[in-house]
């Protein structure tokens, strides 16, 4: 199944960038969970194109219509479907490049995979626009988790070499998480944020784009959630996160830095605090050991490549006649996807964690 | 399912470090595939403890007995089960630390998850020993892929700061892959390998351990394999790779380095070569676009943390009475898991790719 | 997953009887398959309420809007979503019986399962109306199968003791299948059909309802499709067929009659015909041996209970205060679901067979 | 996956009739559940060949060795694997008929499916012998359910036209279930049992075989277990039951008899009894409405065809050269599989119900 994932929570995402609508079905949600639609739209609004220069000029209202699974303000427990109409379609922007493979995009691989029958307009099903239904699902799951005290939030750790301060993976609080999510340009250091905005703007003016890293944290997940081997928290989160376009890597806790560490540095020593809670003094394990939560904050970082659509001429192929050619991409696109990717990462994590939480006794 | 993964190829791994046996069931293998048992044992031998100082002194013969699914030297198409007896068990090594949570291990999280009923001797089901059946499955899948010309191999890219040269992700050949696998200490640069061995030995003498990075490549995978969203090549590979203990991160192609790049650098321009094949001049995309293979080599890197078992005293908790305590781990353990992790990464990739290849027309 | 099934073809059905819309997402369809919308609506029209007395007076236009996965008249290979608006809702019909459990319905079990939060209007997600998206999915799969020569059709074998002639499970042809489907009241014997209509009308006038049996056949399925144990054709078909409300049993080939037979009668002897095709002279095995198709027609029968909604007073409970009470169901309902169930059975079979056919070499 | 099923409980069955061993991996069992090995062997013993004339003369000790997932007498929560050695193999019995398709068996379909590479000796993976690991898994699940008061038992309802009395689906008690299971020839009426034994013996003397029906009941399953559509109790039970060789049909509650009934007869009226429990006065729904348990006993019937192996000459094909031929099957085989199928049906039901029960709050 390409766009259907079925753990304890099932998520089925459908739609193409320039088709009539996109949407999602969420199966096996717990019943009786209220959904605050304002908070949900706020979550999705963080993914929507910004009204400033860092983002595409395409205007997407992206107001989801709930078709099922929601009654009297609460989840019914039966499949919840939300549909988002595609209202602002400019297919003609793409017509002239229909058979030129845009470098960095899935145009060529999609055409081979689907033997030329997929809808390539605007990337079709591969479009970043499909993260809107992912965010819808993630926002719903997030509200259910927050009702149990479990909060997930992310910030921009890096854009084109400019680095924000990292989350304090030991002491981060629920309030820190909420604060991070409320910023219009979500960095911990505003100064780093300003520099990043400048990097993005410079790339845009230069008809180029830049990549970056999103760092995400979850607080208050109880210990004992997850499983070893193929159904651990990392496995499920990674499977979902790689469903977001442009992701090139994921790491948990100390991540790739462990390759420079000694065991005596990396090992997080356990202790029992004065309230009788088990904790670790450092959190290089990112809150997960053997696929199972330790009770410490879950931390992870996700690498996003620079937007593939750039307005410079690029060499490529015309796959209608297999010749070498040159492409100049017009149309609307973000010079950097990272700011809008922040809630997408949160969404993927929320879905993964709620799915595992359903196994938790007394959930 | 913790230890069962069911794509097109199903893999079910069972066993504990100190139980009677460990093993694996592989379901839905294509029928009529011969398995070269010498090559298979050679593959598994690369994972077995080395006879030098870089590795645990535990002797595991690890000769798998095939119980089913294999007849007249070929796969039958029905489930193939292999069992490996646990012959060299020294449970007493672990007796005295039975209720002290070893830092970096899944002792504490496993006890919470399984309410104290899991077999904790030697890590139980969380033990690195469970990678033996994973390697068995990966070796079988690998032989089937190689019969179609698809070769996967990995090397040690880094150990504790010492870096090997990277795989040439554009020009790497089948022979390069085979050569990489034949080395007893698999680095591309022998000099880098020597330095790494010194790092490991220094750590061992210092009662410490070191982490590192494995880099893996697959050549000759045809274009068009995989799917968008949740069932792409990255999703499946990541889900399997995080099934290997001690993995903290995975990246494809340029990976986390994309966060420092411009789109104009990162985008891989397509061209048609003189034979009419579609290629890219660079391979920052790691052979995967939109979850689907492009025909270029698949490249990925996996971060492994330092061995958690170190012989120094460490602070920790005694979870039988929830008190703070100190642990000194005795017993046999590797000062660095990375050399033995190399075939494990190959195994995970082989399973993921064969699973996706079964959808390929005329496979 | 309650309403999501993920084999090689994924199907995710959503909606409630009186919500805004119902629909379905079909994942992993082969790309490049044209869909004849007239034929599709004709298929769905056979499930729609009849304009005669055998059926509910509720008017459902049930025109599906395709939201995705369909481009230039062909499947794209990415998820195909169809939505059907609920236009003719009379919720007030159900208001007064909101907390009385209708006997034979899932009102009580649904309320326990979903802790009272499910949408009970008109049966909610348990409504027979949800077979409309099932039929949509089945019609799409059926057209893809028919392009390969594989035809599935069903007829009413029995209604309240009146029995139609059985399908000739050895000699049934493609034309027989098509003829069966074209009848407005699908029986092989028109005389039997008339008697059945009389039974239904008699029940209706008596404020009662009647049950029956649907018999289904598939011709030209090649030998070798399916798998042993849990993923055989019977397993998959049964899992889907029990997704249709009111089904109480399923049997293949000779079915329950095998309990009266000798092996020497039941065994179907193989022979090679003059064209070199392997056949059996009888077809008690219903075209399936060991979960795998034999090349003979697939035959099965499905039992449907009488419509649970009857207009007579019935004893029941009020689950709001757990007291005994009496219910008299008003509103629109069929005195017999069997005629409308005929295409639903075909749909379930089509989905199951296409799912298995995707494993077929050169499909 | 042919022989791997992954709901909340995962079951992976492997082995061939004449290979080294058969077995099963059970994944995601709850931890801390004790297993009474005597009761387990007793359960499996009911499936083993009887020492009388109704059964094959093959002696199978079938003592399962537990390889993992079981520690200090309790389940660990990690995968439980059991292996049964094949000790009493007489492959030569089958050698001479190796390329003649035995009518009623999966020889021909298996050879097409697996392109001639499957192990056909004794039916290979299609052998009834593979129900031994199924029974192992079912026995383990059954003990876990019984600890919660949920008991499942079955009896022979019919053999070749001779009918036992049916289970009282309204008043059946836990003690009735246990009594049924303790009989060596499990019928409710001993007289009916004697007649059945005579039918089997007559068939045997006549070199023939007979089929029958197994009826199964589960008591004390709480209301609210299961889900609508594709993941209801019927769907899951049916998917598992069709994994038992020779099954041709399954029905729940009144089953196929509903085709002769009025809604006013079939509907089971609810009432609240003096203890405040919700019940129905009749149980035509078999304890399941909308895929979800009602709290009434779960009842189902499964049809088994006559043993396909009969010692009479039968026409068939030689698939090595596609010619018509004649086969006379020698070797050991039961003239009726129904008595040994009784615990197999219980096993399938136990696995299905435990799988669904894991979703139950406070399980």
C-alpha cells in the first residue's frame, strides 16, 4: 500500500495536487474524543503557505470538510474522513514542462513506476500538498494525546548552515513545546530565525533554494510504549516521516553524533528522582531504548533537502522521446520547505505515538 | 507485531539470547530459487564474533538449520524457517546484575513494557544476537537479488571520528561492492581501517566502547521500484534498519548534508547516456525520488551507538526496589558493534528491496 | 482496522448513513486501466433501491464523485477516492428510537463498542448504505479483471425457501455470467424469480421480512492464483464478504453438502481435455484447492438474514437506562436485502480476486 | 503472506509434512501468562491421530519444543516459537505418485502456484499435519482466554448425514463446554456418536471417506468485542478457519437457515435480566451483531469435506507430461478428518478472539 498505513491507527491519504480534492481517512481512532476545530485549523495553518516571501505565492484555503466519524463534536470511533477541495489550481503553469523531468522531483521515477499514467500536474500524488491531509490526521491524533498530557512540538534547527539552539532534551517542558509551536517562524533563538529568513530570501533572489533540519520533541510519554525490532517507536516514526516529501534522513537522540562518542559518554545513567520517577541525567537515547519509551522526552531530527523546483535553467531529459533537454521551472514554489515542514514532522510523530499508545493499558 | 514484518516478504524473528534457540520464518519467497549454503554461511560469518580483539570472546557457531521451505536445494515458495541453537550460554555472567538496569540497554524499558516477565538474560529478545536470524533472511534475499544482477554491500564509513573514504555513489560497480564485502575489516581505505582498529583497541583497553557509521550501496536496481508516501524504499528500509539494535539514525543520498546545500547543488540533473540509459551526473538523491528507485545506485548511511555494555562502574537503578545503585558489567561484549553491523545493514536492505521487487513486472 | 483492508489492493471505506457523505479509497490499483463510468454506474445501480415494492422507498442517487487516482479516463496507480454525498437524509425518522436497540441491528453492540459515541442515525457506519462504496470498489476491480477475461456474476439462489436453479459450476460461460447480471431480478429461472417476488411482497404486507442466499461464480480465473493457509482465495473472499451487513454464512463449491458425501463422490477427478487444458469433471471444490485456483469456475454461496428492520412491535431494551421496552420501527427499509446484495457479493469477490491476481506473473 | 497472519496477535506457521520440522511463531502475546503444558498437550492430543480405526495409523508424537517467548513458566511477551520434529516420516509411501495429482488435494494447484518447486511429499505445506502448530497456538490463546472466564469448545454436529443434537446457543454454560471437550469422540449425544463411528468404519472398509460439520461455541465473551466491516469477529474467525485444510463453509448463529426465515423469527429480542445483564431470548445472531460481540454465546459451524485420500483407483492427470492417468493412493490416512478437526476449529476461534480481546480496555 503506497499511501495507506495500518498499525493500530490506520491512515489512508489520497489526492493529487491538481485533482478535484485531497484528503484522508483515519481508522480506529478512539471514540468520544472531542476535536477543537480552531486548534486543528491553527495546526494546519502552520503548514499552509506563509503570506511572506519565504513561501510559495499559491493561496490554499485548505479548509477540511469532515465527512464521517465525527458526531456531536466528538469522534465516533468509526473511520474519520476529511476532504480538502483543490480550489486554486493553475495547471497551465505546468503544461509546458509536462514531459521534462524536473531534477530532484519524482517526475521521472513516477512515470516509470506508473507507466506514464500518473497525474503529473504539480507533482500529482507526490506533491508536497499531500502533507495537508497528513497534518489533518496528525492534528487530530495530537489533540487526543494532549488530553493525556503528551505534547509534541518541533522547531527549525538549521537552514543552510544557520543553526538554532537545540532543544534541551532533558529539561524541556510542556510549556516550552507550546511556546515553540506558537512562533510564526519557529526557532528557539529569534536571532537564528532572522538569519535563516535572510538565507531563504537570498536564495530566492538568486533563483535558488535551501534545505535544513527540523528538530522535534515529545514530552510526558510514559515509559513502556513501543516494541522491539520492527515495531519500535523509531521504526514507526521513521516509516511515517519518510512519507513527507524531501526528507533525506532521520536521527533519534544523539543521532549521527554517536559515531564520535565513547560508550561512557553516550550511555545515559538512570536514577530515581525524589518523586520516585526513573530518569536519566543525559538523553542521548532520545527517550527510546530497544524501541520502547523510557519516560524521557522523545527527540528526533529530520533532514529536508532544498526545494527541488528552482527557477534556473537545469539540464534534464525529455522522457517522451528520451532526449537530453533543458528545463526552466516557472510556477509558484517555496524557496525553502523547512518552515512549513515543522508541523508535518509533528503530525507524523503524533500519528505514530497515538498508534502505539492504543496498546497502553488504561489508555 | 514487534518482530514480524509483513510486506510482500514476511519476516518473523524469534528467540532470546539465552533461550534454547533463535530463528526466523521468511514467508512468500519466490519459489525455485537456489540457495548457496556456503555463501550464506559466509554472509552470516561476517556478523559472527571476530577472532580478534575488536570483538566479544563469545564463540557462536551459529549454524542455521533449515526446517522448511527448502527442497532439493531450492526454495519451495512456502515459509522458509531456519533455527539456530544457542549452544554457548553463560547465563551466570548475568545473574548478579539481574535487577540493575544496564545504561543504554533496553533492560528498564523492556521490564516496564513486559511487566517484568521478559527474559532479561543477555538482553533476551533485545540482544544483538537476534541479528543472526536477520542476517540469515537478508542473505537469502540477497542471493535472489544477485541472480537478477542486484548487488548490495556496505563498509565502515566511520568509527569514533576516523573516517573511511565514501562510496562513489555515481560510478560504483558490482565489483566494487563485492570487493568491499570480502574484506575482513570492511573499509575502502585500508589505512583508515587500521586507524579504526586502533581506536577500538584503545577503547577496549580503557574499558570503554566506540560508535560509528555504516555506509551501504545497492547497484543495478532498476528504475521504478517502490511507491510514494508510506511504502517507499526509504520507509521500508528505515523500518527494517531500526530493527537492528544500537541504530540511532539513517540517511539516504546526501542525507543530513542537504541542510547546508542550495537546490542548485543538491538537484541531480538527468541525462540520457550513449546507451540510452537515464542517469544523473551526481547522486545526492541516493537513487530514490518520491520513494521510487531512479536506476542510480541506492546509497544510505546508518549510525550505530557505542556498545552499551562497558566494564566501568556506572550509576543506575535497581528496578526491583527502585533505588539508586551502581553497576559494573562483566561478561563478553564487543568494544564496537560496527564491524559486525555491516552485514546486518546489508541484510535489512536486501529484505526491503526483494520485498519491493516482487511487485516488479516479470520479476 | 475496522473498515480498511490492506492486501495487495487496499480498500478504506468511510461514512455513516446520515452523515455528509460516504466513500472509499482504493490503494495500489494497477495504473493505466480505463474505467467505463456507464458500466460502473450500472453496477452500482443494481445495488441501489429498486423502484418497485421489493425495496425501500428511500431514493438514493448515489452518484460517486472521483476525487483522485483517475486521470484522462484511466487509473493513475495512486489512490483512487470516490465520494458519494448523502442527499436524501430523513434523520427524524430515527429520532424517537434513538436509545432503543433495534433487534437484529448493531445498535446495542455498537454503543458498547464505541461507548455511546457512534452515530446511530440509520445504523451509522453499520448501515447497509455503506455497501455503496464497496460496490464502487468492486465495480472498478471487476472492470480490470474483465479486461483479462475474468468475469464474476451472481444470482439469487433462494429467498425464504423458494429456490432458483443452481449455476452449472462446470460448464458456466462468460455469457451466462453476463446474462445473469442483466436481469432486473437476477434469477436463472424467471419462474422462481416470480415466486420470490411474491414471497417478498407477502412479507412486506405482513410487516415482516425474508432472508435468502446469493450464489456467485467467477469464470476464466487462471490456475495457480492464491496461497495456502491464511491467504487463500477462500480466506480473502470470506473476510470481504463478512464485511457486507446481514451475512451469516459462506460456502464454496459443494459447501455444507460435503457433510453428506463420500470422498468418492466429492473428489473431482482431473483430466486433460482435447485442447490440453486441465479440468475436473465435477466441481465440488468450487475452483479452489488449498486456497489456490484450479482453473475451474470459482463458486460460492452467501446467506443473508431477513432485514432486521420490521414494522411490527418488538420487545427490546432501552440502553439509556437499561430497562425493558418495546420498539416499533418506522422509516424506509427493504423487506428483503437479497436482491440488492447480489452486486455486493460480486464486489467483494472482485476485490479479493484482483488483489490476488496482482501477484500473478505478467498480470 | 500465505501462512502469516498479523492482527493484534501474529501467527506464522511453517513446515512441510515430510520436512525436518513444523512449527509456529506467535507474536504479541500478553506477557506474564502461565501456560499449563499438560493442558496444552491434552489440547494437541485431541488433534493427534486416534489409536482406533477412525484415524490414520501414522503415529505422531507431536511434542512441541518451545524455543522462545516462555520463561519461568510464563509468556515473556516477546515472540513465542514452538517447533515439532517430524519423526515418523515414510516418504516412500508417496514416491510412486509424485507426479499424479491426487483428486481433492492441492497437488495440482500447488504445482502451478509454485512452478513445481514445492515439496509435494505428503501434501507438503498443504498437509493436515500443519494444523498441529495451529492447535499449539490456539491452545496457548485458549488458556489466556480461560483465565478471563472465556471458554471455547466444539463438537461433531454431523458426519455423513448422522446428526448430533445442537448446542443450546442460549443456555450453554462453561461446564457444558468443558464436558464437550473431554469426550474422546466429541458429540453431545453418545448415541449419535456411535452411529457416526459406524459411518466412518463403513466408509473405511469400503475404501472411502466421509465428511461432516463441526459446531463451536464460546461462552462469556463480553459485549463490545470486534469491529464493523472487515475486522469483525466473523471476518477474523473465517479468515483463520479457512486456514484449516478441507473446510468448505462457515456459518454463524442460524447460518444458512436464515434463508428460510422471517425477520420476525430471526430477530433476537433483547431484554435486561434480573441481574441487569443484557441478553437475547434466542440466539440466531450467534453472539455477533455488526461484527461485534453481544455478550451472548458465539456460535458457528464449519463444514469439512471427506478425506480426499481414498484407496480406490481414481482418474486424474500426470502433470509431468500432462496426460490422463489413474491413481491409487496408498499410505496412511483418516477415513474422516472431522473428529481431529474439532480442536482445530477451537484453535482458530481462540486465536481470533484473543486477538480482538487485546483491544478490550483493562484486558
